[in-house]
């Protein structure tokens, strides 16, 4: 739980504006490892299970592991993006996690990678439209062409659109020879990374400026896109670089780029408050963890909770 909230900002650069949620962490649980941290130190195994829209995740370590919706995992038979948050307790055993494919053209090993497992989770989905489609598809649709849901086909189309925007901005080489349909490989393109530098240099320190910052909200081209609030400043700081890179990537390929007036703090407060105005639904995930969701006229809301009711992550996504 948090004692919050005060919202500050904006901290803006060109057409990207960030607002910061301030609060005090009240939870006593240790800060979980991120999925990337756990992959780096071998604490988790993320494996294929022969399903396009589901993977198996196992925590072998002694700390909780937090995986966030929108995180892109690299490797396996196809790169995937996580569609829901997941919290794995220590020594969890295998747990399923729902995903979407973000690499249409591959179903096997890529170069020297192991097709059975995933090696990294360094990027997050840089498309508000894709994140909204994933959230709207929480209830799986009847399976269709090649056994893939209509929602998956929409995600593939949006990945292609993102790559097209990146190619117009940075050149056709943004589609990697090793797998032209891989969004992850496109996001690793050197010229894109260089272009993000100005945004990162201007904005990164704002999210690291206080020990009471527990979340951020981003607006692009003057429109609120999404927000993420965490159970502690420590977890926010772990997730902040990935949040920042995804948002600035999306900002750079807007067509056109509009550096008009960003929203006011009062508008940000209203966006966050609107989640409380609609009924809640809750489902049980692995090991008694729960996912609470709300859907209003203007936003999707999702909250990951432990069995004791304390929450780990709240996501606000504008429609």
C-alpha cells in the first residue's frame, strides 16, 4: 500500500511530458527482482511451451520476481510481449504467463539463440495503441487463422506499423536482417538508440530526483497516454529506465510531432481519479496473487495484488 498522492510536473522535452507520483511505501515485503534482473542472474527460467500466446515462467531463486505487462522478451521461437503482470514467489515452480507474439516471421531458432528459452527483457512495448489492444483482449477471442486469436493478428499489424514509422524516421535498416519482423531487433537499432539520447539526457534525472517518487504518467503530443505506479520508490527506480525508453521511442515517431501545451497537473489528477469511478473485476493468478481491473469510458486500469491484498503495481492506460 501507499500513502500518496502528490503529482508533480511536467518535465518535458519536445513532445514528451512526464509527471511524477510521490508517496511513501508502507509495504514491508522485500522489493522484488525485475524479470530482467532475474534473467541476468539465472534466478528464473522463461521457456517456450509450444503455444504462441503462452509461455512458462519459473522462479528458481529466493526473492519474488515481478514481470510487467508490456515487457518484451527476446529469444525462443518468436519474441513476445507480456500481456499481464505476474508476481512469482521464491521457488515457484512453473507458472503460465499470457503473451502476444511481436515477431511474425519466425518459429524456430534465430542465429545462435536457444529456441527453447528467452534470454533477455530489456525493452517495453513503445506503442500506446498496441498496449490498449492487449488490455482490451483480456478475454481471449475464439481462435481463428492458424489457431491465432483475432487479437494477435491486430498486435502483429500494430508491430508492423511501429516498424514502418521507425523506418520512415531512421531508414529501412531498422528492420534487422536476422529477422525483419522482430520488433525487439528494431528497437536495438543503433541510429534509434543514438536519437533517443537527447530525450533521455533531458528526462531521466527527473525520475531519479527524489526517494518519494513511486510512479510516472506520460503525455505525448499533449495527450495523456499511460501511467505506472509502484509499491515503492525502489521498484519504480528499477522500472523507470524501461518506461522512459519506451515512451521516448513512441514520441520520436509521432506523425506529426506536436510540441503543444502538455496537460495540467489537475488533468493528470483527474485521469488517475477516473479509475475509481468504475466497478472492479478481480481474477486469481498464480499462487494466490490477484489482478484487479477496471474499464471506464476513457481508460483501462489494472492492479497486481499479493494474496494479503497489498498491491505491487498499478497501470493506467488511456483509451
